[in-house]
């Protein structure tokens, strides 16, 4: 760390994030002081007397609050742990002349429509897409969409050049422009399904500050994700994750991530090239990125690039150098410390435990049996008992996480599936409250 750089970091994270603890542990290991820039609802903003309460939705006022704080207590870095904090981190870092992505780049990585436009302009492979409003008539849109092509992958052939100027075809995917974690993302194969999905998405977005719906061609193929660090615009790939469970819809709940990838070396090279090109198209130059792609006979296609590291607890699958976590690497880069990005040789994997049904979680059985499976490192139930569970596409969380490590990705995947089979969840139907009008 440069001698003149303060050893204090502002961490921006939503209240629902899984990421706080890993970053706190990494900061402690590096001797850094952490200031929690907590996302606080506006009515509570002036009632919080600890940490650094902020309203992430008001970038200007929150940046001013961070500047005032830094004038009294200098900081060396500002890091947004999840999507909600990336815009504020970029803007405040720029104001304090700290390493950062531009606000324009952070905005492009945050808004899926802007992202698609940048991809199309830069020739990054992406399917045809159209933007609509939640108030638009879904029946009119449904019959504007063309019928399925004889070959879906053939319909994607020129999409990166045509972008939003081309017609969308069935099957198509509806998604909010700013939500994350596959929330609200749904596939429709015909006009009737499209209308149903659109109406369902409209209800999801009712309570959100998002009134835009992106509709795009469905991309067939296997799905992967790239974890990387950008340094002056150069991408250093940290890991390529396979997602062995098919993600074909109607909803897109992720489950298993395993690394290293089992794809051929030439396919992996094409994926890395596409991810680097996509990050450059968005204008991202510094810090972590998490890229999601689909791969088929036409090559890799970008789903999205986020200006943050992998979500949930999934970073626990990665270890670098002398037992460094992903969070430690991110902090080391932010503070100009020496980096060792060599990932450990063993395979690692995680299963994000899906929510099977809505209701109240009453009990979890089989945890000891799951932990006893060879190669399983830990089983962590994140949902609290008697807490309402909401599955996708309305929900945005998981029951928990299973972690495994072994000599091969195949063995790790097998262990994760076997451990999951041992778990049993008691979920009671949530009885709605009926208000007495007397």
C-alpha cells in the first residue's frame, strides 16, 4: 500500500447482502479499517447514529455525505459490494480522486438496456432486443413478436450488428432493466405466455423504481460466468464457472457453479475475449467484474457484465495464492498492494439451494448427513426459521449454500448434488391476514 494512502475503506452494501462478512474478514487480515456506508431508507436517514448512513438512490446527496466524512476522516478506497452500491461507489470515488470506474460506465453496467446498446455498438455478440414500459399493452407487444425461426441460433446470427433495430422472435425473454439475481426474468414461447409473463412482471415491478422491460431473443446453449479483475482496462481472469444445470426457463434460477470449467481451451479463450470486449464496451476499467455468458455453436453470447464480484456467498469457492479470498484480492487491488491471482489447483463448487415453494420455513432436516458427504466443506442455511420464503421470479434470495472442494469438477458437482439430496425443508403455507372492517 502506498505510504500516503489512508488505510480506511468505505464499504457500500445493501441490508440484504451476503457479502459484508467476507469483506470484513479480508479487511481485518489486511489491517484495514472498515466504514460501513449503509443503505438506509430515507425516513430513517437522520436517525442512524453509527457508521455512515446513506440513501443509495440519491447519488448526489450521498456523494456529498461521503465527501464530508472523508474531509474529517480520510479514506483510501470505496467499494460497492452489490449492484445497489456500484453507482455511488463510482461517483464518490471520482469526487475523492480514488481508483474508480466512471459513473457513465457504472450506469451502463447497471442498466440492461444501456448495456445492450453498448454491446450492439461495439459488436459484442448479443441477440435482438426491444425496450418497453410496464404500462404498455402486452397483447399488442405479444403479436408484434415474430414466430420462432426454424433454427433459433440462426436467428441470432446478425444480432450483434442489428441490435435494437431488429425484430424479436419467440422464444423470447422478458427482464427488468435494473433488477438483479434473475429476479423477474421469464421466458415466453408464444403470445399467450408473453401476456401472462408481462402481467406477472408488472406486479413484481410495482414496488420497485423500475418501469422498463427489456424483451430479447432467447439464447440457447450452456451458461457460464467469468470472475475477473480489471486493471487499467486489462482483464485478469480469476475463474471461469460452469453452470451444469440447464437454464432454459420459464424462470432462470441458478443452482450449481463449478470451477475450473470443463469446456475446451479454445472455447474458454473465446469466452475470455468476449468478456474483455464487453467490459471495454461498457467503459469499465478498474476493479472486479462478474460476467454471465451463454455458449452455443455460434460461440459466446453476453448476458451481462456487472461492475462487482460474484454474488451471494459464492466467492467462498475461490482461493488464491497463499490462501487469499476473492475479497482480499479486491481490497489489495484497491489499495495498491501486491496481488497473487493464481487460483488454487483443486476444483471448487457451490450449490445455491433453491426455494421449492412459497411459505414459512419451519424446519431444516438432514444438515449433518449433507455435511458428511465426502468433499463437502460446509452447508450454510441462510434463511431464518419462520421467515417468509419467496421463490423466483418474485424472490431474490436462496435457502442457503452448499460448498465442496475436490480434485476434479465432476467429483465436486456429484458431491454437491448428493449433499442437496440429503436436505429436507418443512415449509408451511403462509396464511394471509384478513382485516376486520367492523
